[in-house]
């Protein structure tokens, strides 16, 4: 199994390998009720009760309902949450060179400056709007339709609801 982590195969069942078992999270912090692995230093999560975070606020509608996982729509949303997140991105990420190393290929490796490619606020002639350009279309229905065209597998009704929440 040497270096197998660098050659991940999604068809393999890695759970069945005893070398990969990291144990159960069975300990509970007496100050903040955080779940921890046995043997971990006490108080690392909250500095022995010195750090107290307020409870998280509930997300606004329709996001709260979409995050519930209780309806067919919310299950679809959760299964495609990264696509819906991408629908609202304003820029693309870029670098000037590609790194290809034998045996290990990270998702993205950049040395030096990281750039966000904003591009023109208007799409080139005969091209569809994308990224930030969609925000300048002026018509909510058109914006939702364009976002769904750019990101297949998304539903226009959900995108429309999210747009209205964000605007």
C-alpha cells in the first residue's frame, strides 16, 4: 500500500483497511461539549472554557429549507450544492503555468501570485454571459436561466429563490 494515498481510486473500499482506522470519536469536552478522539489534549477546542462562541444563527429562507434534506427539492440541492455555489461565482481562478509531476497531481498548484480572472463586464460578441457578467443582465429570470445553462444539473426554480435571497 506504499504511496497509495497519492493514487486514489474511488472504486476501492478504503474503510476495510485496518491501517487506515483512526478510531472512534468518543470523548466529550467538559466545557464546550465538542467531540474529540481519546487521548487528545483536554481543552484544545475551547481553551478550557475560556472561548465561548455564540450559537449559530439559522440561515435565511430559502436556504434553511434547502439545507434540511427533508424534501425531494432539498435532497437535490444538497446533492448538487457545489454546483449551486458555482452558479453565483463572480470570477474564475487562474495561474500562468501548469505543473505536471509524475505520480502525484494536485488539484491545483500555484507558485507566486494567485489571480482571479474578472474579465470584461460584458460578454464578447456571440458569447453567453458568465461569472460577474450575469449580475449585469438586468432581468432576474434571464439571470437564473443563464446560470442554469452555464452549470448543468441545476434547477431554475432553486437558482431563482437563491438569487432573490442574495439580492
